[in-house]
């Protein structure tokens, strides 16, 4: 007996916003009765604007720019605007197809106050459909911090090595940082002590598989030995089991790989902090200077603006150089200043920004390096919001 079989491959991210929900999907639907033979010939939807899945805007006028393409001729392309809270469709429009292999959906739309979704759906003549969604919060809600947002910290600390000299402070540094982040800033903290290289990647993989809300933040911290290979032009984190004379550096954790896998974690706001020698070589262009953004707005508006941009920032204890581990019973200079800054609660506004943290660290003899990596957006920042 022949039956209609519909299969779904769905990659979705659902996050609460206010009393409604935000549904972020790249969805593919296959109708095998219509003869879908090759799943590689699916429509693709590439967002140019809004590029960020979750956007805040005080203005109701929004520009959209989306490229829809398909190796199989397109049958329909549809634009839908709806209300996230009620789920109601506000407007729907079929896009005229001039070229049946690709179409650009580019126009100005006006959205009502509140949480709205913009969805572009496409179906090709094989019966395969795909859709992409963006959420835009307009009006007063656009400057609201989500009550269910969360901050996470994943700390790797190594002071015992199989083939390198042991260190004295990394684990105690990580534990002290964890206490401040948890008790003063309500971070959900996990410390991985003396991990081997495989354990580092396995743990980061776990965080890659988690679901994050739009305003969630993740800090990844490394403390321990670091190394730099002049021949390869590459910096490395030294794991517990890294070999001292590993010319191929296969037992080390390369900065290049670390940048890639951390950038791919589906959390919009990530800070990579490294208290290791040669940590600054995480940036291939370490000598490049970066400006400091300034804002004149309320504290809430400032924080929400920063959390509406994708964040991929790094902060390291030094550049292309060895850095001090400190003396037994004391924190490393980098960790000590980090902890001191956290204890300040960010001053009267109780918000410690990454830029403020960097400024506090400029008094160190070995000046920390900072910058961006991966898909960072210029106006973004990482913020530590102290408990009230």
C-alpha cells in the first residue's frame, strides 16, 4: 500500500521572551510522494539582514534582505510576519519569481510593538521546503532584559602535568574565580581540573550541544601552561598529557582549533579568557589595536544593546610572551586582578563590562591582550551583572 510519508530534519532553537516564545528555525520538510530524490538539492535561505537571529529595535521600520536559492527550480517563496506572543500571522506575501533558481527578498517592513517573527519559506518543484526565521522585538520591550537569561562559565585549570613542570596557582585561581562568578554574579559554573586534551574537547562539545537563549552568555577560561611554535606560527594550550618535545604539536590544543570550536558554540555571547603563556597569539594579528565603544544610555539600555549583538571576545594574560604563574599561596597577577574586578560588582551600576575589566588590568606589568575572534560584531560586549 502506498502512503504519503513526510520526513523532517529540523534544527530549532526555542527561547522564552517575556510571556511568549521565540521560535528560531531552519526547517526542512521533505514530501517523498512528490519524488524528492536528493536531499542535497534543498532550497537554501541566507539572511543578510537581520543577520542576528534575535534583534532589538526601538524603530518599527525594519529592513530585510534574504537570498533564497535552489538547484531545483523554485515553486514558491513566501514572506510571513507574525506575533510571537499570540502566534497570529500579521501579514503574508508570495514573492514573485523572475529567476526560478534564486530570488532576493529585499524590502522595508513595519512591525508593531512587541515580539515579532519574520519568516521566509521556500518550496522547490521536488516538493522540498525550507524556512528561516528572525525575531525582532520592537518598542519598550526592546530594552528589557529577559528574566530567564542565564550566564555560564566553563573553567579549565591545570597545575599537574605528565611531561611539563607543574604549576602552583591555576586550580586555586579557577576556584576563586568560580566563587565570585557564582556568588556575586549568579553564573552557573563548572571547573575541569587537570584535563587531558581529549577531555577538553569532549567538554566543549557538551556545551556546543546545549540550548541557549538569546541573552545568555558563556565564559570559557583556561589557566595553565601555554606554548608557541615559531615554525608553525601557532600558539597552543598545554594539556595535562601534552608531550614536552612534541614537534608535530599533535598532543597540544592549538589556538586555531580552539577559536573555531568555541566560535561554533550556539551561544550568542562568548568570552574566551586565557591565563596562559603566549595566550595573545590566539589573535593572528596580535599587534592590531582596537577601539573602546562608549554609550550614553541607561544601564539597562546599554546592557540590552550589547546583548543584541553577537559576541566573540577574548582576554588573555599576555601576548607573544611568557606570563607569571605567581608565587605559591597567591593568585597569578592576571587572575588576581580579574578576581579584584569581579569583587567590585562593577561599581554603582552593578554591571562590570569587559572593557571595564580590561581597563582595570592595564596596571599589570604584563599588559593583557584583548580583541575579537570568529563571528564577533563590533558593538557587542560581555557583561557581568551583579546580583541586586
